[in-house]
């Protein structure tokens, strides 16, 4: 034995022999363990899901807030469970024991609970059929403002793009707050990276934030954005996962939840830029180490002229920049397409004005399209009472066909409305102009959901929901809510055990 240890060649031979024996055993038993891997692509229905809505930010005493959720029914045998609990603050530790609202056990119905008095984030936990195709959102409505935020799924990374605190046209922020929540059963460690026009900005407080199971916290990052007109914000974890939301409070007095945008990529599509007067501005951040040139074009209700030159935006490395879109949009609703020569993130701000006074702001962000074969459906879980709604649909290279179906709280369906979107255009489908909305016989106070379905043979479509009430304005980018998700091929691959 001593001879083997001292002889490096003998030791190497023993290691090689052991590895050969290990792979030999694996080769022999692999037919027996076929169920442990997937030898070809397959799909599965998720049976567990978690979502978190931050505590509502009410700008006035007359504001009403509620959280709504919806998961479509696929078969008559579908059953599951959806429940909601308040999360605790960091210094209290642990999730609250109180259940919010009634538990839902049947998909195809709208779940809703009042959060007007909530001071903590609301965590939704879904099992069985209520976990597949689930979407949820929180809406706050007052006499002069509408804010809404999609309840976030816990993730290892979330991106946002928005203005900074130093803007020449009064789009600037007064306060920027990152809301973090850990709805899971294990600890998470979070850091927040900010990309300004001058480069990265961070502080010791934005690094290594610890959140135990069921804990939540808020991080004020206003001091990190004082001297810039454009921002990219990245919330990332080194351990665990968190649900992240971003609240922007403007110097004009308006407050808005900034929707998360797609992770860095060379192509992005931002739907739902509302029509009307006021600032329309694109923000682009490049987190890499190289400068990026982004080419921007706007798709409106009229087909684009192929001879039009795209707008060009140059972004420094690990920094951000912005571009005004008012001239390109000409007050029409639109879809923004960003094509860059390096990875970027992107978002858009829109203002509603009364004369020269800014009365409301809203954000939209890049999303994935509704497209085949799996991402053909989407859910808008909460349609507030007595507020005009528009679906802003954008198609790029192919014609798209979409059906929108309103669904009452009890699961009854209203009249479906079909929309045809020509390639290279943006189409607006509105409740006030197209004669659809609350299903017949349903109580408007209970709210309703809308399910979007891409028809067979349709090209991809990008969607957002716009709410209007007087001067109040809000935009919610619509993301696919597939009932089934793709499983990767992991047979005979280390990706089966190594992420």
C-alpha cells in the first residue's frame, strides 16, 4: 500500500480504474433508471408556484387596493389550492400565520382579496392545477391615480430600466425604493446593482442583504441615482431566490411601480406605449464591458415605411442612456423595438399631461411574445370596475390573431373578442370602443379576468394592458402564462446534476 501511495503513476492508475468502473456501472443500469432523465424534449404542468405582491403604496386616503389571481381550467378533473399570507418584516422574522381572503380550490375562477390596509407584502402559494398558467397582480385605484404591479415570482435575477433623479424635462425621480421578499423556505442573500449614465453605482447597504424564510425588506437607493438621467437596476441573489419590485416616486407627485424587463439581450420588444400627449422616453442599460449601439424603431397603427432609418442610441459600457420617442410616435400608441450589437435591458416611461403639467406617469417594459407552441396564452387577472381598458397589441414580421375572453369571478365567460393585427403594426382593442368587458350577469364589483389566446397559424404578438380613468394612466406589460412548460434534455448529460 505504501508503494502505491508513493508512486504517483500507480495512484493515477487506481483513479482511472475507479472512474472506468463507475461509468461502466452507469452504462449497464441506465435502461433501468430511464425515468430519472429525459432522453428527448417533453413538457410538464407546474404543480407548485409562489408569487409576491409588495405592500401597496397609497398616494391618497381614498385609494382602494386589491390583489387578484387567475389560473385557467384545462380539464374538468383539475383541482388544487391557492392561499395567501402576509410576509413578515426582517426584524420580526417568519411569515405571518393569518390567511388573507378565502382559499381557492378550483381553477378557472378569479381569486381576489382586499389589500387596502396591508402593511406587508402578500405571498400567494399555489398547488396542483392552480399553479399552472397562474398570474396575479395588485391594483390600486384612487380618484386621480392608478398604480398596478404584477405579483413577482421568486427569482435569482430581476432587471428594471427607468429614469434617474437628474432629468432636464421633469421626468426625474424623487425617491426610488427596492422591495424585496423571500416567500420560500430557505435563506436568500441579495445585492442590488445600479447602472447610471456615468457607470455603476452601489453602496455597502446594497450588497449582501440577508433575508430568511418569510422575510421582507425595503431598500431606499435614492442616494445612488442623484446625478443621472437614466438607470438600469439589477436585483440578484448569491444564495436563494427573492421576489423584487421597484417603486418610483416622482418629483411631480406621481408614484408608479416599475415593471421588470427582460434580462440582457440583443433584441427587445416593448409593448403598450400609450397614445396621447406627454413625454415618451426609452431607457437602455448595457451591463457589459463594451459600448453598445442600439437601433430603435417604433411600430404604430400605420405600417412602417421600410425606408425609414432607425433611431440610434449609443450606450457606454456598464452604463445607461435614454432616447426621446415623441416625434416617432406622434401621440399614437405604439410598440418599441430595440436591436443592439451587445446585451442590453430596456424600458419606457409615458406621461399624461394637462397643459404643461404632468398629472400621471406610467411604465412599460420588454416582454416575451405570445407565440407557439407553448406560450400561446396569457392572463390579465384584475380588471377594476368603471375604468376604461385597452389591450395594445403589436405584431412585427407576421400577421397575428388573438382572442380575448372576459371571465367572471365565478368562472362564467363573457363574449370573446377577436383582434387581427397586421404585420408591422400596433392594434388597440378597447372596452369603451369594441363593446366588451364584464361578462353578462356578473357583479362588476367582483372584478373579472381576461384570458388572451393566440389562434392557430398566428404569428407572435406582444401585448400590454392600459388603464385610463380621467387623467389617471397605468400600463401592465402582458407576459405569457403557459399551462405547460418545456423540460430540457438531460439524459447522459451533466446538466442533470450541475445547473
